[in-house]
């Protein structure tokens, strides 16, 4: 059974930083491209970042480049998201998801965690 | 960036009746490899999203056959042949043709 378990969310003041983690099991993590997707309260889904299996390539939307850093540790089956200079508009549930690409996959998000809530407020 | 537009925003449906959701992309989703990377996800209340359909019309593992995807190029449709109570939630289309990956705004399916 595939499990993606996020942690690290919480209440943080504007301008602060946070590091989210995602522990993966049930998948071949080192060959899986992984992503973060967020959802502001009552809003839709927004892709935040992706990283290749080796960690050699990372991707971000232009709107988030510079403040968000995705990384992974394949020895620990762990995915991370560092968020700096947090703003109120970063308040959201952050989901860890596998972005299945290459091989038998066809560029879709097939497995999702339950999400971790980040609240940015003073 | 590819903009994904879904209609309607909300769809009240009677149990047992069909439902249809449309998704339009601002540019063709046909990749240079010949595939069209359009998927559909369902998000039930209080749950993370769940993959239903990939590459326009392929049902993901465990997805009931009442869910069907169709379309081509820039116009896509998700149809539910007979809506059941467990289908309530928000449905999103998503393009994987290129980064940045983008989602439609969502369509809320509710029971009349």
C-alpha cells in the first residue's frame, strides 16, 4: 500500500520560514518524480514544485521561484519543501504527491498524501 | 502558461442521472510525443484529490466504469453515466503537457 505522510505544517508569522516533509512508502521512491501541490482554504489546486527521482532537476512556477525549494533524500524515502519569507497568501494545505512520468506512466498525479496545513498569520 | 477552464462551476444532479463536466485548455495539450496529457481528479469533501482518468480517457486503477473521459486537442469532457451519492465532491482537470502544471478551477458536483 502506498503511503505519503506529510508533516511540518503549522502556524507561522509573516516573513517566517517552514520546512515541510513527506515520508513515502509503498513506492520505488528513488525513481519516482515527486511534487508538492497546495490548496488554499475553499480554493482549487495549485502546483507548487516537482523534483526528478535523482533530485537532479527541480521545477517551479515562476510565481513561486526564489521562496520555495524542493529537495529529497532517497536514503530516507523523504521529500521536503522549504518555504521562506512566508506570506498570508501561502496559507494552504500542502499535499505531497507522486507525479508519475516516464516508463509506463503518463504525466499524472497518482498518489497523494493527506496534506499538512500551513497558516501564515500574526 | 496553459490555462485550464472548467464549466460549469457547479452541477446539481439527481441520483442515477448522468453528469457532464467540460474542460478547455488555452492551447493544445498534444505533446511532441503524440500523447495528450489531460487527466481528471476527484476530491471528495475533506479528502485529498484522487486520480480518475489519465491521457483523456484511461481509467486509473479501481475507478468505476461509470466514469468516462473524452475529447481531443483543447476540449475535454468527463462524464458520469449514473451519479451515485459517493460521487459528490469537486472535480478537476489537469494538464501534464508542460511545466508549469496547471489545474482547472474545479467543478462542484452535488446532489439535487
